[in-house]
C-alpha cells in the first residue's frame, strides 16, 4: 500500500474499544464543523481544498523561476520564520542527503534566514554569500514580521552590492499578501517577481502554496508529486467518516482521549534523522493551533535511536505525562550492508545478513515495547518511504487531523493571538514608534 497507515496495537492497554466508540460522534461533529466551514477561524480554511485547487499557472510559474535562477545560483536563501519557512525546510531536509552541500548540485542548495536574530548567524551567512552566487525568496504573509524584515534588509544590501541593484532585483522573489504589508509594498516598488499567499491560508497551513512549493522546487524536488500525495490524502480525510479508514480522524480521536486521561505531552519520534524538520513543522502546526486558553497537548519531538541515549531514560522511567507518536518508515531509499569480519572482535556478527533497516526496525519495535512496558502509550504512523508523494500525504494528514483535533479541544485552531505578546515587549524595549508605553 502506497499510503500512510496508523497502527494502534501498542495503545491497547491505554485506550479501550468503548472509549474509541464513545468519542466517535464527537470526532465526526468536529470533522463536519471543519469541512462545512462553520467553526471558529473559518475564514482560514483555504488549505482544505488547496491541493486540488492549486492553479497550473502557479506550478508553471514556479518551474519558470527555477529554470531562470537555478543556473545562476549555487545557493538559494529562504527568508522567513514559523509557517513561512518550516514546511519548505521539512520537505527539503526529508528528501535531501544528510551530507548535501552547496557544491556541485544541479539545483541550488537551500539555506535559511529570517528565523533568528543572531548577529553571529548573519555574519557567518554573509561571509558565505560573499563567495557564492545566490538568489533568494523573502516570505512573509503579514509582510511585517521583524525577523525576516531584518534579514531581508541585510541580505538585500549584500545582494545589491554584489550584483548591482537591477541584477539583484532579478534574483529576488517575494511571497506575501496580495494587498497589504511592507513586503508587498517593497516588492511592488522594486518590481520583484511575486507570489501571493491566499488570504484564507494561515502561515502554518501554507506549505502547499508558493511559500513551500517555490523553495522545494528550487531545491530540485517534484512539487507535482507532493501535491498529488496531498490530493489523495484529502480525498480520504474529507470523505470517509469511518475512523478505521480515515487516519486523520483516528489520530484526532486517540490524542484527545489520551489528553483527557492526563497525557499532556505528545512526543513525535522518528528513527530516520532526515525527518527532524518534519517534527519541527509538526510542532508549530500543533503547538500554535492547540496551545491556547490554558489548554492543549504540548508537542515535543525526539530522533531515535540518537535520543534514546539522552532522553530514553526519561521516557522509560520519568513522569508519566506523555504519549508517543512514532513515524515509522517501511522502506529506505538506499541500501547499506554490514561487511563481514571473521574475527568478530566487535561481537556484531550476529547481524550479518541483515539490512540496516531490519536492525533499525528492530530497534524501533524494541523501543516501543519497552516504553509501553514503562507505561507510555505509543501510536505508530507507518509511511511507505520518504518521497514527495508520501510527504504530501503526511502533510495533509497532519493538517486535517489538527483542524479536527483543535475543534474537539474547543479552541480556534487557526489563530495565534499568543504570538503577539513577545513582539509588543520587544517593540517597546527597542523604542518602535507607537509602542513607547
Ligand atoms: O502560522 C503562523 O501564522 C505564524 O507562525 C507565522 O507563519 C509566522 O509568525 C510568520 O509570519 P509571517 O509569515 O506573517 O511573517
């Protein structure tokens, strides 16, 4: 089966069949609220139909931009923060080699800015940009976020100094609101190539708009396959009312049952380090959507087996406040075999003839069994492999489940009022006009 599947055999001692059957009505009501656009935040539901509604002109235009910029840039800087960069980074890092570098690629190597205010980071970035040809995308839905605005001003100055103002403008793509915001105004005045983030799609749900698609295509990945995966998952998520057949409904049901039983933390885990940024994207998606009104599961993530040697102790024997969701990859993309060694001084000849994936899968199962024994519920999300199609499915699955789960929690999953608090203090401390007191 070329689709993601939920496995809940390791939940049996934590969730009864009655509990699942009792919550079914509530899950379906939340799903109905979502698809009928009658709930809180219903002006931000454009993502539900995005994969199927995406216009072919946008795909064509993205491909044209890739063809125009890829030959003249070994680096592509994505300037954005939160939902304006995490989706692209999640897909790119899932697909690219762990050891990819900026040399000798047919496509630019994507690097990131606008997600930090670290002076050292920008100093190091500029040093690297001194010696490489590059282009950039500046991405901000509001067009007013401080971190990307600061990064863009710094890098734009560097780009203009390096290539001259008009050649620099040809290396800049702006992705922002159709009508409002400083970035919109700058892009218009400077004549940058631009894409619009639809009004009804919030930042953390925007990976299947040019926000995610342009950087992913620039890195050389197949955005049509990504969209196809999302389309196919959309069909399942929006049409099936059977929890056993609709993984998003089942996921929303399971996490809400566990939350109500005191499991306040969900740890998303992988056994494949390329998925680290999928977890970072997921943390924003769920943390920003559900963490409000004093409620919400705290999303956390770990990469195994690496973190078994740092956080494994806590998960096994620490406070029982968590459940785990393991993203389990069925098939690797490449093979590496263990060489034979007749001396067997390292004592691992018992592994001869096994693939690394077989060993890793046994590490995964061994971990799950140990954690269940330790009193931690474990849900397993099996994905067939890591490719564009599967990632498209996974993204849509998590988004849809997030909407359903947020409505079950009773919050508006599509706003983020809490993000403003630090900004007000920062603006006042920095003396921004209008924020003096
Ligand atoms: O999901 C969200 O809306 C936020 O995390 C935003 O993506 C983030 O704050 C960046 O905002 P903007 O794209 O307006 O610069």
